[in-house]
């Protein structure tokens, strides 16, 4: 929020950034309001939304926009060479973000078991909320678990 010093000159103060445009001239600032302004709350909400939106948008990528990203160093799409990582814990999230087309993560689908080629998600529905399986089910069985 922008506050005014007793001398009438503005300075910026927030919980994340403290900067006085004229710190040496500002002898006694007017104390900040104990209640955040609606504008301040809106800015904080937008910053949080921007930080977390890539995480959630990676799970349900629009089919028309679904494409693998190119390696920024080489400019080439290298996803097919890493497709074996799509279903491996620890790699599935980054692979969904970088290689959604190769990993079959475009739209809301249950993924097949890599060894059998068949999805068994409907028979595993009870595991959707089981703490031990929840992360894995969110990747493999997002349609069955109602995550998209």
C-alpha cells in the first residue's frame, strides 16, 4: 500500500516489500492501517493464483493447445526419448508439464498400465483418497478420481 509520511511525500510499504522513495527525508511515517485494503488483498490473491496455477493447469491441458515443449537449449522436441518417465513417480509431474502430448495427458483420461496397455483405474477407485496412493492415482487415474 502507498502511505503518506507526515511530510506528505509517498512511500511504499507492504509485508513483502519495504521501500521508501525518500527514506532519508521521511522522519515519522503515518502508521499503517491494521486492516489491509481490499486492493492489497486482491493483489495478494492474484500473486498466489499466479504461483499455483501452473501446478493445477498441468493436470488438465486443453487438447487444442496440447503440445510437447521443445528443449530450450537445442530447440528440439526430445519428449519421445523420455516417454518411459511419464508414469514414474518423481518424474510424472514434470513430464506432464513438459511433454503432455507424448505422455497422453491431454484432456481428462485414465492412463493405461505401461506393462499391459490397459487401464485398471475403475477397479482402483477406492485408492483415490487413500493417502498412500493419492499422488499416484492423481496422475494415472485422474478421470476415475474426478480430478478434471
